[in-house]
C-alpha cells in the first residue's frame, strides 16, 4: 500500500468522522475526457466544487450504475472562503477537488453522493443527495468523446427580501449541446426535498433563477438543481465495445404542434445558434423587462422528451436578508461598474499567461468590503489600493482547450448588514499559444518584444501602445522586420500603475491603431497584447526612480512636433533652474516651490494651457490618490501664485511646499497640458479656469479644423521634505515601505505577457457621443 493510499484512507476516515456534523453548503461537479491510458482504459478528470464549513471536506463520489473504475489521484484546493455568513455559521469554504479516474470502458455510468447534513435550512433540506450521469461515448456529430457542460454558481448567495433579482447560472457546453437547468425531482437521489422554494422561479432553458419575493429568515434555502445537456439533433454515441446508443434532442419549444412526442427533431429546422455560444441555445431572455416565467415553472425538460447526454448536480445556499431601504443598485446594494466584465463575457486565455478579471463596485450607503468568487483551481482574488478587485488565474498546459466559468459578486457592509451585488459569471477559454513575446523589466522601463506573427503580421504602424502621443512611445523606433519591440518608461505611454500591499504593477498593451481617433464610433480593438512588470515594494530605492525627468516631445496632427519642458527654479525671476543632477530637491514646509512649464512648437500661432497639476508619489498619471494643485485651469491649493509671462507658451507658478510631501518619501508634480490655436475663442485654452462640468470638451476638435491638441502629461521631481524639517519624522533615512523599489529588487521583478490576443470582430455597438456645444 503506497503512502498516498494510506493518506487517502486517513482522509476518508477523517471525512467519515465529520459527516455527521451539519456542515454542507452545496456543491457541483463536471467531468472531462483526458485520453486513454496505456492499458486501454479511459482517463477522466472529475472536478468537484464542494462547499462546507471547513476547507478540508469534499464529496467522495460512489459508483451507482455501470463500471466507473477508480480514483487514481486527487488534489483538493481552496477556491474561496468567507465569514459573511448566516449568524449560525462562522464561515463557508468552497474547494475544488480534482480527481483523475481510471475508467475501464467508455460506457455510461452514474455517480452519487449521499449523506447528512446540510447546515440548517428553512426549506427542510437535511440530507445531501447529488447524482451525475457520465457518458464518454464517441459522438456521431463531433467524432469525439462526449463532454459535460461546464457549470458554476456562487456557493452562497444573499439578497434583501424586498429586492427581486435574477441569477444566471454559468452553463457552457463545448459540444454545442442545449443545456437545461431544472429543479431536482428524484427524491433521495437528486434531492432531499425536491421542490423549488416559493418566491422563486426558474427558467430551465436559460438557466435563470429569479428571486421574486418571500420573507426574510435567518436560515438559508438549500437549492437542489440539476443540469443536463441534450444534443441539438439526433446523434449516436458509440462505445469501444462496438455498441451504440441513440440520443434524441429536446423537442423545440413552441414548435411542438404537429409533432407528437417522441418524434425527433431531425425534421425540425436546424438550430441557428452558433454551437459555441455561451449557454447554448437560450432564447433571447430579456433580463430588464420581459415576461418572467410564472412562479414554480421548473422542468420543461420532461415535457420535451429528450434523453440527456450527461447530468450534473448544482446545489447552493441562498439567504434572504431583511428589508433594505432601497433596492437601487449603487445605494446599499453594490453596483458593478466598468471595467467589470459583462455577464457571460468570454475571456480568451493562453497557457502560462495570467488572466486578469477586474471588478469594481460602488455603493453610497454601504462600504465595499470584499468579493466572493468561484472558479478553477489556483484562482486568486486581490484588492488594490483603489478598492478595486482583481481576480487572477494562470492556465497550466493541461488546461489547453478547456473552458472554465468564473462567477463573482461584491459584498458591502453597513452596520451589521451585508449586501451582495448581482452575481456575474464569465467564461475563460484556454486557446493555443498565439502571442510569442518576452517582457524584460528594469528599474525604470519595461521592454517588450513580440513576434509580428502574433499580430497576424500587422506592422508597427498599425499598432500602438496605450498612449502613443509621446515620440518615445512610437513602435517604429526599435521594431525590426520580425519583431515589434518597445522600451516603455514606467510613467509614459499610458502605462497603468496598480498598487497593493506588496507590489507595484505597471501595465501597458499593444493594440491596433484606430483608423481615425476623431470619429465618434468607438470600436473595440481588433487585437491586443497586454503585458506588465511587477515590482516588490520593499527594499532599496532605485536611483532612476529618483531622477530628474526629461523633456516630453509629442507629435500631433495639425500641431507637428512640440516639446514640453517642466523645470523647478530657485526664485520668482525664473532664471536659475535647479541642476538636473541635484534631484531629488529638498524643501522645508512653507518654502516656495517655483515651477515653469514651457512648450516649443514647430507651428506658429499656438498657445499652451495648463489644465491641471497634481502631486503624487509616482508620476504615473494613473496613480491615485493625488494632491490637487490646479484643476480645470483653476488654482485649488490656496498658496498657488501665477506670474505673467512673455508668451502664451510659457506658464510660471509657485506654491508653498505642502504637508502632502511629508506623507511620502518623495513626490512628483505632474501637469496635464495641451496646445491650442492661439486667439481662437472656441478652444479650451481660451476658456481658462472653468468648473468641472466643462472639462469633458477639452480634447474635442472642431470639424475638420484642428483647433486644440489632446492632453499631455508632463512631470518633474522628485521633491522631498528636508530630513529633520519635520521633527516627527526623525533623522533616520526611514524609507516608507509604500515607496518604491530597490536596486536589488530587479531580480525579483517579474515581467510577463499577461494578456492574449483578442479577436474582436468589428461588429460592436456603435456609440454616439453628443458633441459639445462650444461652437455657439
Ligand atoms: C427588453 O424589454 C424592453 C422593455 O420591454 C424592450 O425595450 C427591449 O427591446 C427588450 N430587449 C430585448 C433584447 O428583447
Ligand atoms: C496550483 O498551484 C500550485 C502551486 O503554485 C502548483 O503546484 C499547481 O500545479 C497548480 N495547479 C493547477 C491546476 O494550476
Ligand atoms: C528583431 O528583434 C528581435 C528582438 O529584439 C531579435 O531577437 C531578432 O533577432 C531581430 N531580428 C532581426 C531580423 O533583426
Ligand atoms: C538610469 O537612467 C539613465 C538615463 O536615464 C541610464 O543611462 C541608466 O542606464 C539608468 N540606470 C539603470 C540602472 O537603469
Ligand atoms: C528641453 O527643451 C528645451 C527647450 O524646449 C531645450 O532648451 C533643452 O535643451 C531640452 N533639454 C533636453 C535635455 O533635451
Ligand atoms: C513663424 O513665425 C516666424 C516669425 O514670426 C516666421 O519667421 C516663420 O516663417 C513662421 N513660420 C511658419 C511655419 O509660419
Ligand atoms: C466653480 O464652482 C464653484 C462652486 O461650485 C464656484 O464657487 C466658483 O465660482 C465656480 N468658478 C467658476 C470659474 O465658475
Ligand atoms: C540595497 O542595495 C545595496 C547596494 O546595491 C545592496 O547591497 C543591498 O543588499 C540592497 N538591500 C536590499 C534590502 O535589497
């Protein structure tokens, strides 16, 4: 007996000793064919998602009919856990149990689990009963072994009693089958109580559960649902022993007149839905309005007479909370906002490249607290310093060709109440490698080299970084005949910055150039490759992140090449500039800081406008929070003083060194500036200080004539408070760990391509934006 078998037995004994406790919260499973073993037997991977009080339990599937073979390996990983639970339970923990089975034949078999006890439920569900039908027979339509649907739901859902909500279960079928979700009806086998709780309705075709209304209760409803897939046309499954079994499709709904039950749909119109569409052939189900199915509508599957190819359990806990003052999303209930992906969105992934799903929620009357997720093994969740959530997952080689649903909801709290956002599920599809790239991180740059073949041979002039306006961001500079090459400063080219407790992450992407940046039709990019560099925050500060910033040179249509220079000066004569080698500059609180912004352009008759200036520890424009000095052309800091200048492309101002510097080791001042046609009264430049309602028109152009440029960011720094100037800081060089990198951290800097090419067809919605009315 091997060590692992002993361990397994010990685990089973441990499990046996626990099963009497009331601790079950639900579960689901699916299976995938993974080829033949050398001895001719079949290899199947069973993925069970099991939710219990503790993270060490799992469903141990037993063979009920057929020859199921046996488990050869098992790996249990925690997916997510939360302590936002009904009062009588301290936590739930969902695990994924990935089991490899050696199955002697590809004939169908049934697996079951049955035991006691669910946590206390209000709908009298006590025992847990789950059943699966596995069929690995070879399909006559695809020529491949049958695959089960990929399904998911959050293990624990909650909603206030007065807020009707719709929950779309994640169901996807790689064979293109029609997937139905019904309530369990085989008592003692699929379910314990077997009836949909009142106050809910279930649309089987679209796998949509609607909560309508019921009373709040401190205990949960246990949901005992079953998911089945049906071929769209009659097919045969053939088995290695030479036998065959015929599988009939569901009768098409609404087309049943004229066909008697049992007539199969070979004679019905062929399905028009693309076989890989998310959720199968769901009728367009109107989630905003539409006619909700009547309460208690459960199983059309029986009426429609097909024979399922596989059957999977889908069980979860649902809590109805007390009344909330308003059901409006964004008040108490968190509202999911951009960049959160839409329900059902497909996310393409590649092996060994990290997938990132960003989730953002807002609520005015509760505070955003956490996110709950369900997804594949090794999925992780993070919260960044802007209170946005990031779900990350990296496919391994074995995931190639698989599809994994990922579901999430954001939770907020107000007093002792916990509110959940709507649940959204997306589908991650792991495709073969498309991007050939390397990313190298240095102290101040990211270098990315991508094979042109990754972009279907697109040349560098059709591709760009996030913000290509600075000439150092041009992809023409370093690319050669075979590779797109770019060296990207961490604070330029639209590089995004993200910070969490341990890391600073800088990100950018290469996307296709839009034909005309002025056109009002916004398109999704045709292809994109995202990449990032991640730096651990603890350690030595690099010299280069403390270095004086160089001029910013920009090229823009209508304005030609122009250069912005941003420098600090000794006094209000603006003659003696601080030596670039003397940075970081040191100030005492209350000292005046003299700054000059200067634009030089190859085109005459232009003026410069300083729209905003802010201070922050990094001069990356995407860093938040910042300290505002000038906003919308208006001085915000009360010590700001501006000086009359000799020409319209020069801006001189000063302010007192401010406490904000002391909150950080060092800060940069970054200004958003733009160029306009001089003297034209219709430009943003000529409007001067304006309240924020006007700021939206700053990057507009007037018809064909270019009267103003886009916004550009120029920065200078760093500035520090003189050590000892603030007695509370002490005299030690006491580096704030929130601040930056180490010379030594380069070895730990991780560069990777985290995205994949997204093949977007140009059929996306046309969006019209109202034009500003400044021409009047
Ligand atoms: C959903 O219903 C609303 C209101 O009845 C209607 O305006 C909208 O067009 C419908 N959407 C779809 C996709 O049927
Ligand atoms: C999960 O992560 C562990 C540790 O990093 C790794 O050993 C394992 O292969 C991963 N498993 C999967 C399925 O990604
Ligand atoms: C193009 O650049 C890549 C990456 O820097 C390099 O590996 C390759 O050899 C270069 N090819 C040519 C033809 O110069
Ligand atoms: C720092 O920057 C300078 C000029 O910007 C560059 O020459 C030098 O190589 C950089 N040092 C490191 C270690 O990257
Ligand atoms: C920056 O621009 C100014 C004028 O715009 C020029 O005099 C100066 O030499 C430039 N500095 C560098 C380092 O290129
Ligand atoms: C710009 O103005 C200068 C002096 O006013 C003039 O000499 C020059 O020709 C002008 N250049 C252009 C491109 O108009
Ligand atoms: C901007 O708005 C504030 C209050 O909303 C007002 O006090 C101020 O005068 C406004 N400034 C301009 C330039 O309209
Ligand atoms: C900081 O940099 C110095 C010099 O490069 C190095 O000797 C030291 O180990 C570094 N410290 C850390 C914490 O990385």
